[in-house]
């Protein structure tokens, strides 16, 4: 695997890929995501396409950082809302992932985003922190905040995820 720079200062040492499904049976969600941060697994390909990556993982909490650029522009020349939604969705889902038991997977059921300020290619590094609000046996709810380098709030989001045995994921 070849090292990939996702955005300036953030490198995925094992390139791009996914967590092997067989590892999900042996590690908790928190252990798996810690291994991602430590570079033991490749970064997901969406990270390279959208210029963002996972930088911190704790129980019920994750932090992503990213750098939007001109390649993420909408027709009017600002960063498309889909960029912010993608980063928020990752933080919202991954904070829930940290609470999963061995053998469990998750998928987004619904998501809500509020955009509070425009994002441009001049915004710089954006930070998105996700936290779990509540986790039950089959559903979990999370919230996330996206800020710029000066701490200004750019967007917020909430999400509900379904929790299920990893074997229920569609075959790849």
C-alpha cells in the first residue's frame, strides 16, 4: 500500500481502503477506529475524494479535520453543502461506531444538517466533532458541530443510525 496525502499535513500511511470485515468480529468499534487513527488501516477512499480525515477517537466522541477546496465548489463558487454534509455524516456515524461491540455494524437512518456560514477554499482547515446523544440496542442518535480555524460555527447536524450484526451489510 502506498502512502496518500489526504490534505496538507494529513497523510494516510496505508493508502486507501476499508477495515476488513473479519476484523470487526475481533475488535470493538472503538478499537477499530483507534487503529484507523494510528494508521494500522487504510483511510476510506471518501477521505481522499473529499479532503478530510479522522484525527481523534474516544468513547462516544470523534473529531475529523478537512480542507475544502475549489474542487468542492458549487456553481456559485462556494463549497457545496454536500462537502459539509459528508464530513458531518462521518463524524455523526463514527462517534456511534465507537460504542459498537465486536461484530456490530451501523448505517445512517436519517440525518439533519443546518448550514450556518458559507465555506470557501479560503476557509482553511475545518474541524468537525461528533458526540453520541443516546445509544440503544438497535438505534443510536448523535450530534456534531463543524467549526473553522477560529472556532466559528459553520454547520451542525444530528443523525440516527441503525445498529446490526456486521453480517447484515450487503456483500461487497
